[in-house]
C-alpha cells in the first residue's frame, strides 16, 4: 500500500509540475490580427465568430501543435506594438514579410500575395493603373506597404510635371475601402485576395471592381514572431510544413478560392530580398 501511495504521490507531483511548467493560460498562442479582410479573416454574420483562410489555417496548426491559437482583434498599426508589449505572441494577419519588418521580427511565410487597385463599379474615375492616378486621391491602411507604393507613384507623377497623388490613410481596411464606395477616393490599394473577393461579393458584385492586368508588390505573407522566441517560430513552421505535406493546407486555400497564393513550403523570413 505504501508503494501504491508513493506512486500516487509521484503522479500527483508530476501533474503539479507539468501544470506549473505549462499553465493552461500559457498553452494558448495569443495571435493579433485585423478581423475585417475576407476571405482571409473576418467575422461571420453573427458578429462574433471569426472565419476565413487564416482562421482555418490556425485551427489546423493548433491541432498539429497541441496548442490553441487564439485571436485578438487589433487594428493594423497596433499589431507590432502589441507584440513588443507582449500582449500577443504572434501576428497572424495580413502582414507582408518585408526586409524592414524583418529587422524587428521574424516571419513564418504561409501565403503569396500582391497589391491590386480596388475601384468603384464601372470605373467612373477611369483608373487603369498606378500611372493614371496622378492628381487623384487614394486610400491605404496605416502602416501598410501600399503606402510606399503610392509614394513612389506620386513621385513619378511630379517628376513628369503632373499633380501628386493624395493618400488618405486609415487604421481599418474597411474604412479605407468605404472611401471608394462613397466616391471620396478613386481607388484603394490593398492585398490581392481581399480585393478580388470584395469585387465578386460586395453588394452581390455591384459595388467594386479591381483593375485587371496590374498587380504590384509581390511579397510573402507571414506570421510574425518575436526574434527572441525561436522555439515558437520553429513550431509554427513545422506545423505549417506538415499541413502542406498532407495536402490539408491547399484544401483550406481551395475552399476560399485563393489557392493561387499557395506556397510550397513555410519559409522563415522569405521576404528578405523583396524590393518595394
């Protein structure tokens, strides 16, 4: 009986130590994300349930790692400050992996995207490309790589003796897109899968168009992780590569119609040579 009690005591102690080492709250991976960019990530009609490519990938990765990835809605400009303050563990959002951002954090790349121009249905402003935006007003998201794109295009306008491009920047993508709908701006510069999705679905396809034949800033989309947290970074990469190998990754992308952005492996810091 004493031996049984000792085993029981050892088991209880082991469980206690395991709990101390891995408390329940610490098991969750806290992920910050914008939450209004379908089909990548957005709220369902109930206003509380998150859905989309990123949500489905996170659920599949959670099963692989045995740790839940739990989302917190944060405006884009607040994502990196939230990670720096350790309010979140990762940024799992529409954040491009760029050389400048790699100076601050590491990325586990999970998707390839580009920038497209979202315009009003029927194109009343006659936007055909970036070069046709001289003297017009556009909208972008604060802190996004699209801001650089506008600045570069505007500089070319003024160098050619044409009026500059005015850029209205918003914290939330939905607010920036609304400016197109209301006619306040000629175009919104955003990530390709979201732009194509909105052109097809918003108002049953009667509100927006995308400018065809022109894509800009091809760049990987990555999960942002603190440079000090290599263990988590590597676990995320391992789980993603397992999903890619099994085919589940591609099935998730196909379900949302964005398989054209699929990667063949989860690269760490694949945006090192991206030129914006």
